[in-house]
């Protein structure tokens, strides 16, 4: 019940943003759209930096990598430098595998009780759709750079051409748009349908997916069904980029919605769980080198503690030690 | 002994993974007998100068908390958010993807959704959001935040003492979020107001005073070790020395006290003593540092340091060159990941070099403490030991990777190398249940007590079922391990789920096969079973 409420509320929230954007479009929106991008981007930058500094300010008192392969020990034992890094290269490799390939998620399995015993089946779907979603999102973001530079960077043009190589429809459907939506659909349905995942899900978990889906959906609508004046959009975006914002001309309702969803997404990102984008780089169980016994790690607040000294110990047990014939410091 | 009745295996196996109808924040904790551990006795809190010593039990409605308990916890959280990047980060970046959910042995064995690592973390994360984030302050439940109440505190106690800090979830988490870290800090917070379990604090108090968690006094340790030497002589005809508190020894040997106190750990200890005798190692036991295991790890970082300090202090007092450590799980988490940082630098010791093979243990050059399986594997590789694996032909062995050597060190091949050289019948369990994916015994982190037996059997079920598979496939009858807690908790687990399988340390296996100079013809193994 509670979970359904969260799903419902996140839909309502998305709808409310859409309506607000539409209303703004009818009213004196253009003025707003000279300020909003800066406000959103400012919040994004400030929030992102704030969060990263917050994490960075907390020290890492102990070296606690989670080791997922053979460590480096005796020279004739083959170690696993990626899953159990012994040096900086290994740690960089491990992080790259996590960030670009979702290495840990690739291990995912699914536990079921079959014939009175647990069975661990392969479950790569979360990894597959998760990677597809994140990769597609990256491509979509990069493609949008074409609105912010003149001339368009060749790499961006190339990427867009590659992305649209299937040449379905006019204008061509971008592959990344389709895979982005497919990834989102999988992640949302998985969350809403699987009882365990549904049980742990919060409002923000649904809202984040729906918000990105709303950005993608309005973008697709503009590209394929309700075309907007791309030159005007580019003029507007270039205006933002050159700090000479101009009001959008004849902005369509869909464009306002698209922009509002984007602004909310980037402004909210640093304050939400989406900040895993920055956090993953700082996770001490993943980014640390397992050289604990060969190189001393320093804890900046290594607080002194009360210990039980050998002297106190011998003072209590001296007679018993002597009786047992054990050597003592003080006869 | 607990009066709780443990259901039969068939009953216990009826596990449902469907979450309850009520939302988790609205599902109160149920202290069902058999699933929790008794509260720490006042005398043990007092012995360690810890706050709020009193008589109480978790099943009481009044936990006799200090009046300002909420403030103490929140202040403690604030302090730890500033001191541990891990804690703050793990509070912030979870996306609740659920990849960790069915990786926890307690969840697999109980179906209780709060045993999913993600939800165990949300128990504390929800409080973090309420008091430390703007969204939580403003939007409350909608933002996944909730007030810190006595009921929430009880939930923390129940579920943070239903996590064995095994780190299996962390292997599968895309961000490496480590529930062990969260549990450790959760337990630290509970300790600030005197809420701990006796199976952790009594061993900790004993370690502090007597040097070992069983509270054995110096004479007792000597008697136990002499007794083991008698048994060795009986089985092999060789009399081994028992050096204790010897200044001038090359090496200080530290092992968990379970090894010289209780079967089947004693056979492992006999194995160490036979090995050291055979290679002529100049070593010593210590009565002051007579415990490798560190029950501080299940209490607080401060307690880890207080108990661990003895090892370096004793090494310094005795003037040894370096330290050798016995087979133990969480002991090695502490030695590998905490000791040098907390109590180092050990600049009064030498870089460890094997006096027998001349091998320099480069991986331990700062800590100056070597794991015995590293030491022994090197001996075998260099041909320094004569082994007759056929003496272990009555044993059909499988090997349980202990959580901490697996996921905090990556110690996989060394024990396997010793096993391969010491016996002829070795069979691995299924891939999903060994090495970095190994399953906990269900009784680590201080939960291996009798009153918690049902939960132990549930938590140990995935391990036991993997053993059962190799029993059926290969006729396995022995479960090897390199952890003293395993040697105590796995036997009842096997008796419950897979009767007929017994438990041994790797050095017991080795010592069975070890051909000693001047030995009589061996007719039995170390246990006295004929070979």
C-alpha cells in the first residue's frame, strides 16, 4: 500500500511539473527561461562541489578495500590485480571496471529455494539494462553539446551520426533514445513489480526514474512528433553558454516542459541519490589498494586509548605465573 | 542454555521471500526467542569502563536507557559522520537497486526483509536523513526519514546483532557499500548507551584482563599446551617443546585462544606445535597476548585498538624479530586492515624473513606479521616439509573460505596449496559459495551463542547446503577452514543440516600428513581415529 502511494505520488509530481511548465509557457515564460538555466546549473555545480567536499573532508581512517580475488603475497602465487589491487594501476583498473563496466553488478545472481536448497541463478539483467541506461544517457548528454558550440564539435557530429545510423524515420531515430527508454522501462518495472525491490523503494527512487523518463519523452516528442525550430533552440542555448541569454522565440509547450524537467533534474541531482555519480569515485572499499601489511596507512585522528599493560597483567598474575614456572619481569 | 526451541530443518527450510503487507517502517521488531543474543552483563561493561552498566534483557520493554539517550546517539552519529568517509558516503549514495538483497546469508535463511543489507542500512539511513539532511528534515517519511524512537533503537539492536560483518553484500554492491562498516558503526552507537550483547562483551572484558577471550590465566594456558604436547607424543612418539613468554625467541606466535582450549581447534593447535618442532622454529607463545581474535571488532573501533595493542607490546617486550599469526578469521581482518594503523609503526621489529627458507615476506614488511598459511605454503614450496598425504585418505575434504581472510585479504590460494599437498581427496563447493562469494558460518561477529541458535542455523544454511551438495556428489566427510570461530560454529551447523560432516583446521590436516623426524609409525590421525 505504502509502496503504491510512492509510485502514485511520483507520477503526480511529474504531472505537476509538466503542468507548471505548460502554464509558464503560456504566461510570461521567456523571461524565466533567461534565469532558470543559471539557477539550475548553479545549484548543480554548488551542490555537487559541496557534496564532494563534504565527503572528502571526512578522513579515511582505515584502509578497508573489499578484496574480491587473490591478494599479492608469495611471488609464485598468481594474484588478481583487478579484483584485489596491489598497486595504484590495479586500483585504477578496478575503478575503471566499476565505472565503465559495472563490474560488481555483473556478479549479480538470484537466490531461489528449489527442492529444499538455495540455488543461485545467473541474473545479469540488472547489469545489462543498468549499463544500457547509463551508457545511453551519456550519449544523449554528449549529443546535446551540439546546441552549445558553434561550430559543432566534429566528435559530437560523429557521435550523432553513429547514433542515428539505423536511419529509421525522418529525422532519424537515435539508437540511444530507444535504449535509454528501454533501460528506464526495465528499471521502473523491476522496481514496481518485484516484491522485494518494491518493498525497499522510496518515493525518490521512482521519481528519479520518472523524471529522466519525462526528459527523454519530451525530447523524443519534439524530435519526432512536434518539431520545434531548432535554430531558435540553438540561439537560446548559445545565449546561455555565452552568458547573453535571449528569450526563446515561439517556444512550444513541449520545449518548456523538456527544459523544466531538465532544470529540475540537474538542480536536484546533487541532493539526491543520483549523487552516486560522484560518490562511486570515493568508495573506500573499491578505490583503495590492498597493501595493508606492506605500507602503513595513517589515521589522522588516531585517538589514544586505555590499554591493559603487561605490567598490570603481571602484577595481577605474578604469583600464578611463578607457580607455573613461567618467567616474570619482576621477581 | 536458551529455552528457545529450534525448529526441525524441514520446518526451518520453509522460507518465504515475500515481504510482509505492512511497510517496513511500520513493522515493529519481534524479539522471538532463538533469534537474538542476551544483553551484556553489567560487570563486563564496568570492566571495560563502558557506559550504562545495568541488568536488562532485549526482551524487556524498558531497556533502562539513559535519559538523554537520543542526544547521545545523534551526537555519536555526527561525530562518526565526520570521522569516517565510509559512513557518510554509505549513508548518501545507495540507490536501493537491491543487488545486495539476496546475497546475505541471514536473508537467504530467514526471508526477513530487514536482513537484506540494503534495508539493514536503511534502518540507520532513515535516521540519518531525518536529523542530518534537509530533505529528511522537511519531508519526513516521503524522503525516507523517520524519528529516532525507542522502537527504532530496538530494531537497530536486533538487526545489527543479526549481521556477522562478513562483507558478502559489499562484493555485489555496485558502489562497494559495505554493510559490515555500517553494522560496526551501528554497534558503536548502541554501545554509547550500554546496549551490547554478552557474547561480545564478556570475551572483550576477558581479553582485556587475562589476554584471551576465555579468561584463561597463565597457568591454565601452560597446562592446556602441555596437555596438547602429551597428546602429540601419544600420537607420534615425538615430544615437542612448549615455549611460553620466552625472551629471545625469533618469533612471537599469536593464535585465537579457541585453538588451545576447545575441540576441534586443539587439533589445529597441535598441528602448529608439530610443525614448529619439525622445522626447529625458535618461537614463543605468550600468555599476555594469548588471543588473536579481537572481540573489539564487534564492539567499537576504540575497543579494537585497546585489545590489539597487546600484540605489538608483547612483541616489543619479548624482543622477537617478527610475529606469526594462527588460523583465524576476524583476527586477520584486524591484523591486516587495522593493527598497523592503530598501534604501529612496528619499527622495533624486523621485516619478516622465514628462518627456514630465507623467503622475505614482502607483503608483510610494515605490519611484520605473517599469516601461518603463507608461512607454511612457503615451507612446502621450498621442499622443507616431508608430507605423506595418504595419511589423510580417510578424509574427503571440502574447504570453507572464512569471510575475513577472503574479503578483507584475498587469501585463497595459500590454504588450498597446503590442502592439495596434504591430502588426496579435496573437493570444492559450488562457485557461488566459495572464495570472495563465500558464505558465513552464521555465528561470526559475536553471534555464535546458544540463545541465538535458530538464527545461526538460518544464517548458516547457505553454507551448510553447499556442503551437502559435495557430500552427495563426492562423499565429503570433512569441512576444512582457517578460522577459530568457524571451528566452534560449524560443528553444530553441520550436525543440524548435514550430520556426519566434521570440521578441521588446515594445520590439523597438514600435521596428519607431516612426517616427523623420530616419529613412530602413525596408526591414527591427531584425533586418535585410525588411518
